[in-house]
């Protein structure tokens, strides 16, 4: 008969603690939601040595070393650091893309992207996938975070989008392709620079051969391909080419996904040997838009100004003076009426849905976007809190093939841990006030 998981954890802890140990940090007393999806562990103890988790147990089963630094987590929910799977650190919520893209590129790497990264981390986001920014800036900011020079989540970056043709003035972070050879060359250039993923958009404007070349070349370099799913043919062509993940709920005000697309999704998710097919709905903006437009509280929240130069703060505020007038969002209330059905269609088709927010786009601030997405999944879309948390912890790590180090609070993995006062499984919106943030064993907040 197999031993219970909690007992195995404690046995493993005993083995680890039997050896000589350096000074450790102990999180003591909280209710542990470890990311695996099992029942929470009450009165938990987590021992951290250097960057990684050394042991996990309970107050009754695991001895805390006498010289450990103790952080009491009584009355708190303790869980893995969150992973936002779709952010744009080169954006800070300004309403006018054309103005932003013309005015601030010289300040992306030095000021704007570090500020966005810091805000995400302070909100409990210890990992993030940055899907679209200039290549050198993306790599440099990621590496500065890795070296500890600036605070931020562990970043996984795409660099520039790949598409048929960049929009005027966006050539630094949107790369057009012309023909199969050019498609492969662009992917090789991104891969050689060190990106973690390839971002593909508007693939319905490319030839199928170009799209297939992008995916094949990326997979040769062991890079997943993440593609927009706004329009039916973006999805059809992406599925045919072997895209690994789709973004956005898409299809404007249409009542749902066409039957042939659902059939294609079901056919793909049935192919177990290929692993899961992932989808990042980026959905909360549809449900929250009208409140956002009529109630300035989230715009008045000073958290999105953390690390942002005062002139940029003033510019963003001015751009949001009349949020209900933003052309970008005029059809959003209509899209909200069909989004829940589309979300459920994707879920029933067998996809693994991931938490991602498009953070940074107009009125979406990095200190708020992630918890608001989790909240909508639970409060409006019928997802359980546990499954929603796993969509922001366990599954992203699996998708990026880094689950040996991230995604759950487990012995040997990096100690990326957050805690909030209260029962987050009952009240998911408690995540809007993360009390404790630990990244790679270091207490950040």
C-alpha cells in the first residue's frame, strides 16, 4: 500500500535534515497550498536553505533548527509564487499605443521594464512570460534580474513578435517575415540571442509554409511557439503547424468558437503523446472593463507608479482621464457577453488553461492584473480556486519544462513562495494584498 504524500514529505525531510545544514529560514504555522492540487497542509513548516526548499512538513512532524530564522505564517495561506504567462514589461497601462511607441523606446530598458518587473514581483508574481519587446532590452532585463541587479520575477522572454509585416513604427519589437527562408532565419536569430519562446501573431496573414517554418525551426531549437488566437484562421493555421499555446479569447463578439475549431482542438488534445495543448485566455478585462471605466479606484492606486519616473506617471494619468472614452475598449462590453461561453468551450475541449493577463496594455497595471485574472476565473467562470492557482503555478512550469525547479513548494525546488492573511481557497481576491514574497529563498516583501 503506498504511503500518504504527507508522510513521504516528512520522511524525505528527515533524511535531508540528518545531514549537516547551513542556516535556514523557516516558514512556520501557515496553511500550505503546495501547487500539487492535494488537500492543503495545515500548520505547515517549510525550511529554506539558500535558494531552495530543504524540507516540508508540519509543526508536529518537522523540527525547526535552533538557529533558523523563523517567519510565522499562522493564519495565512502559503502557496507557490504566481506565474503570469502573458505580460508586456515595455508597457505600463498608457492608453495610446502610437504615442507610447513613438515616445518611450529609449527608456524601455533603463526605466520602464525594470519598473514593470518590480511591480510584478511585489504583487507576488515570481515568474512571468514577457511576450513582446525589443530583443536586446528583453534579454538584458532578464539577465539583470537573474544576476540580482534589479528586482523582478524570473523572466521568460520572446523578444519581438513574428508576423507577416510590422505595423509602422513598431519594427523594433515586431519582425515581419517574407518567405520560408526568412521565417527560419528570424527564428534562428531570436534563438541565438537566447529567447525562451517564440511569439507568433497574425499568422492568418502569412502563408501556411511560413507559419510551418517558424514552428519547425523553433522546435528544432527546443523553443515553444505561442500564437495569437484572435481569429478563426489564426487558430486553424496554428493548429495545423503545431503551435504549442494560443493567447486571448478572441473572435470578437461571436457567440462561440466554430464547430470545426472545437473538433480540431479535441482532436489535438486527444493526442496524449504530444502533451497538453495550452491556452492563455487573458479574460478579466472583459468582465472588469465597465467597473474600471466608471470607478477610478484602480487608476488611483499608487502601486502602478512604483519605480516609474514622475513624467511618465503624469503622461499615463493624462491618457486615462476619460477611461470610458477609450476607443480600444468600445466593443469590450459586448465581448464580455460571450467570453464565458468561449472559456467553457476551451475548457471542455481538454485544453490546459493558464493565467495570463496581457499586463501593461491600456488600463492594465502590473501590480493588479494577475490577481484580477485569478479572481474572475473563480467568481465569474466557475473555476475552483485550487485549479485556478495551479494555472498560475504548476502548469506554467510544466509548459516551460522547468517544473524540476518551479511550480510547487517541494524539496529541492527554488523557494518561490508567497503568503496572504486568510483563506485564499475561499476568498481568492485576497491575492490583491500579498503579505509575504520570497523569491529564490530571499525575502522580498
